[in-house]
């Protein structure tokens, strides 16, 4: 069962629990039938708890996802609140056991505390259902907006040594008749200039005498070394080209 199926199953259980709460509310005045109704509600809570545990085990590798984690947390809080209110309702039923005048006097003194907890259980269930509906509505609205928005194509940058086509292109420039014997590779830091130069130097073009090739590295002729000054960068770049 996927996450969407888990939430749908939990929603069905909670809806069924609301019906059980309605039956408990009708039986609140009948202390003989109320315990049975309360047990039915407690069985629903146990089913809900078991469903959550099974979902956690099946999606153990995905629980780190923020949205999934929040869904499990809200469901866990609901289960804890239901367990607490059911226990309080059981204590009320035990205290309210009596016959005839004794039960009437007890109820007149403390009011109807069982109905208080029944209402709290109902409020907790309704709150959780409304939360799921709100989450679904917001998700649908975002999905609808996203479908109408244009897609932005993201191109992944290359890491490590450059591809062989780039090396072949530079080698052809160096081997070309009548071309300069120097190829200046410029660009932003971190894009692979040094890697490209080293890759070519490892297998130099054949027309270089004895395979000799010179590599010049350093930050001296970089925009960062010139504190962002375009004029200073151009001066250093020209000087580097002349002396190369």
C-alpha cells in the first residue's frame, strides 16, 4: 500500500469512528450499553494504530521526506489523543456505576462528564479529517498551477575530466598549419580549464618536438585576482598572451 492509499484507508477508518462516536453518544445515558460502544471505538483506534505501523514499516526508507513525516506525526497525535480520551471515558463509566437514585445523584453533582469526552473524541476526529481535506485541496491547487507554468530546462554541469571531444578540438587547433602555437583557455573558476589542459598535455600533439608542451596555471590572471577590475584583468591577460 502506497502513502496515498494509507491516508485514504486512515480516512475511511476515522469516518467509521465518527459513526461509532455517534452511537456512543446515543448510549451515553445508558450505562449498560455505553461500555460496549466504547469498546467498538477502541477497536477502531487499534486498527488505525496497526495501519500506521504497517505503513511505517513499508515506507521505512521514505520517512525522511518532510510531507510523509508530517502525515505520520499528525496520525500519531490523533491516536494518542483518542487513547487518552477513551481511558478518561472508561473511568467515568466506572465511577458512574450505580442503581436508581445513587446514579441520579452522582449525575446531578458532576453533570455528564462522559458526554464531555465523547465530544472531545468527535472534535479530534473531525479536526484530522478537515486537515486531510485541506492538505489535499492545497496539493491539487499547487499541481494545477504547476501544470500551467512553463518548464525550465536545467542542464547538469560536467564534473571531473572533460570529455574527449573537447580535447580533440584543442589538439586540432594546435596541429593546424599556420596556427599559433599557443591556445589560451579562459573561463570561470571550477569549469575544468586545468583538467582540460592536463588531459591534452598527457597525450600532446605529434608535431610538438619531442612531445614538449608547456602548461601555465595560476590565479594571477583571473578575474578574482584582479578584485573584479575588468581593465586590470585585460592587462594581465594581454601580458600572459604575449609572454606565453
